[in-house]
């Protein structure tokens, strides 16, 4: 340690460092000394250079609402930063004592936004704003001063950057105040901090978190599904403009929030002074409803509990999916989903005109080679000071989902070996065949209807023939903004509006980066197909590396193939995995595969934790003998897919329950030594009123089957035997929803039996 600073004791620690009380012997004052942790295998010199550069930038701010940086240095123990020592209390301690007065709240808003405005002016994003990082300094006058602490997670630069992760891939930051894009590991910018501040302001005014839950998984699901009660309903005494303003900050989609602190502060200040003619913030309901705001997939080997981060290096994770995923349980408190109301006025007239206009061209569209979608997408920064009109005080209820139609899973096509596996920069992306449809008023009307409050009604009136639907949906996509494209793609996939993925593929290959990113966010809503997997690799080469390979890893996990075929699919992507995030996506996917070749790939990816997981998975392989029945109990099943709506194991009944998401599936790894016919039978209970069906996948066959009824939840029934022929190899025996009525569990699965020959 430098002779100038004498450490007197530790006063705190965080994800990236530890803070000590120290004495500055030169100036004879107490200071806070923060020492940065260097992760295992990290580059000390590079970290030191980054720290010094960032600390110098922060010290140059000298803003009264940002903690002051005095000095930065390095000694035998690594780099350190010297900060002013603040004597006060964190904002969370103030909130715990009760809600603030409106005047005090306004002071908090002004001071925090002023501080962030200064930071954003130099391209700084905090990434970890929460009450614990806002210090309240009580002044002699009785007033207070807010200081923003801990820019340890901040990154400099005017371009959006991915979420910072720890050594184990877990996300840092407090889960109650994290924006959806942080869970989804999408690039972050100033709008991410606006969301976190909105969560803080909501808590100050209500003493409650806007997005809450009993477990980390529930809180994450609440953010991703935008389950939040409008502030006006909780605090009816507050001014309408203030409630709408706070809800503006916590909009689900980044594009629906103020673009930075200046925009938010300008509106807030104008309202404070009663200025006229100031445009109101967008509706608080501009975020998506639960079905449309699907989270990025989370791989969860094992039946109970898992982490939400990729598996690399240290196995410890910052955020754990603790126990069961209760966001889908009936015991979860009902909270309102904020849905932006859409008017259907003129929808049916416009739709009829569009159908008539396109009817004559449908034959041409599908009998001749198709040009790419003719649409113009302008990439621009987030909207400035002129947001759309305010939302009504009450949003309409979220419409029921339309149950997806069964589809047959297409196995991956065998790939021709390439002479050189090296990474080759792809030429300009070639769009998948799609109708050449330009934006139109009818397309916009259809878009508004599909994104509005009567989704079921709009879907019911679409043409029943897919070929007639495609040009209509293409016109709606051509009229959509990037955020709306994501929501529309998710509707197309989750509602099974098309059996093909033609429109999704066209957007994955689009020349616009905004359109490609919008499509990537919706991939998890579609059933896996080889064509989509190939297009994801093209998309990665076209510049969407991290997000494309994350989607690719999830998609390949759902292919109904032998497990070694899944390894081959991941090896195709291996040369592209040149960034930490893209490499983690492959590690995450390979760690769930029970095959020796998966262990080899994990070793090549330098992921010892993944190697251990593959070894554990191999040990769980069940061997099917022709002369004996093979029991596959629920307690030994893998549960795969997103956390939201995922089934969990009920220890009381040893059943897989709470299966409400069509994107989740369960399975067991089974090895067959010889070619044989396999008879399969499930044991389950099901007392639901509406008929649901499931898909049974062993190798290439994908068989949609009806879930039978049982007399009660305690009296299991068996399905009729299904026969499938298999060849020698290890298979992931998969059960996935084929038709799942909204709000209903698929079944309570007790297990499966492979009957002897």
C-alpha cells in the first residue's frame, strides 16, 4: 500500500471490489479506499489501465451529486481508487422508515437526474442504480444532499454495451431495480439507468418494489413480463402527470422510455413549474404483456433450481432461480399487466381492402422466386423530447391467449462438411424468401389490432390458409417499429399464426441491424428448425454475434435428435464464438448434453464447470434393455427452457407441476444399444377443463398426443402406449407442449415408462 494512505478497516464490499476506511496522511483526512478485485485468470495490467482511465473521467466530473474521486493508484495488491468519505445513510434506510413527503421526493428526483445527466454527458452508464447506491447526506440546514455511489459497474462509451458479468457469468446488480435488458443480456445504454431510477422512485412513493416476488426467479419474471400495478392505483393522491412520468421510466421496452436523464428532467422540471405546451411522456402501458415480453431462455439441467447465468469458470452465480418458479403458480398475487390500448377502428375495412388487393398476387408470391421484403427501416437514436400522448388512467385487461396449434418438429438436416472450419466473414446477408410488401395503412391497422387488446378476435378473423396470411403479416411487419416487430414475431410464433418461420428468417437476414435484433429477441417463441438455426449463424456473421449465438444455443437444445447431433450443431458455431458472451452461450448449451463429445467440446471451450456438468449428465443416462421395463421418474427429469412458466418438481407428489409455458420441455437421456421398437407410456394426473396436448419426441419422430383426464389430482392415469422405432445411440427423450390453453397447466407428470419388448 502507498505510504500516503493508511488502511484502518473494511467498511463494505460489492461485486467488483472492497471498500476500506483509510487515512490520507498527506492531507490529514479520512477517505474511502476502494480496491478492485481481479477475477481469476484476469489481466491485472489491463484492469489497472481501465480503472485509471475511468477514475480520471469520473474525477473530472466534480458534480455535487456524484461521489468525488480524489486519487487512483496501484501497489503490490493491485489497483485502487481513493474516494471522498461520505457520512450519512443510504436511501434504502430512509425508505424503510416510511414514505417521503412529496417535496422531499421531488428533491431526490432533481438531484439524482442532475447527477446522471453529468455522467451521461461523458458517456457513462451506471448499470447498478439502487437505493443502496444513493447516499443521503444530512446538511446542517435540515436539507439533504444525494450522492450517487459505486460506479464500479459503469462502462464508458457512447455505444450500447452488453451487461457486465462476474466470473461465473452471473449478472451483478440488485434484482429489484434491474431493467429487462439486463436479464436478457442485451446491450445497455442510458435508458437502462432510467428504468432503474423509475423503480427507485416507485419504491420511494409506495415503500414497495414495482416488480416483486418471493424468489429471485419471481422478481426476474415480474420485470420480464412487466407485471406492475400502475402507480396511480397505489397512490391516488399523487398528480396524474407524476404517476405517468414514473411509469414512463419503467416501460418494458427501451424505446418507450426517455432516452436519457436530460429528457426525463426537462419534462419533470416543466411540470414542476406548470409550463404549458410541454408534451406528456408516453403511456405507462407501452411495455408488452406477459406473453409478448418473453425472457431469454435459461438452461436448467436438473429438476429443481438453477442459475440464470451462463456456466463458465466459477460455478457460483450472482442471481439464483431459488427453488420453484412461482410466477406461474396460482398462489402468486394477481397484479395488473399494463397493456397499451390499441384502437381497432378501421381495422376490418383496411384488412378487407388488403386481402382483396393481395388476392390476385398470392399465386405469384408462392409459385415464383420471392424477392426480399421491400421495406425501409431507419436506424435512429432513441426518440427525443416529443413522446406520444399519455395513457388512460386504466388499461384494458390482457386478452386471453390463443392456444397454439400442434406442429410437427423438423429434425436438423445433415450438414455437408466444409473443407476449412475457419471463421469466414459472410457477405451481405441474403434474406430468406418473403413477400415483397411495403408498409401500408391496412398493414398498420392489422399491426395495431394484433398488438392491441383484442388479439383473440383479430386472430380469429385472419384467413385460415397460411399462404393468405403471410402477405398480411408481412405488411404488418413492414409497418412496425423494431420493438413492435419483436412483439409481432412473438405473437406469430407463440400463437402459431404460421407453421413456417419464413418471416422470422427474412428479418434475421435483413440488412438493418435493428430489424435483425428485433427478430433475434423473438426466436424462442418459434419451434426449432434447421433453416432458422442456419440463419442464426448468418446473423451472427452479419454483426449480431452475441445475441445470435445465444438464440442458437437455445434453439439447438430443442431439436429432437440424438444428443451427439446436438454437439455437431454447436461445433458449427464454435468458430464464431469469439467474444466472452458468445462463448458462454455455447458453454451454456453444451453443459446440458450427456455425451462424451460434449465433454470434449466443453474442454475446447475451456469451461471446467461445463465439463463437470456433462460428466454428471452422462452418469444420469438411463440404459434401455429389451428385456425389462425402464422407469423414467419425474424426480430425475431435466427441465429445460425459460424460467417463466416453467414446470417444477413437487416433492410431495413427485410430479412435475405448474407447466404453463409452451416453450418449456422435460426429458431424460436414454441409451439404446440396438435398433428396436419402443413402447412408451406416461403416468400423470389432469383435471383441467380444456383439452391440452403434448408432443413426444424420441429422435426424429414428433407425435402430438392428447393429455387424458384423470378422476382427481391424486388418482394418476396412464396414457395409451405409443410405439417408436429407434436406432442405437443416446437420445434425449423429450415431452413438450403441443397445445396448451392459456392459463392452464399442461399436466402433472409423474413419469414415463419404456416397456420391454
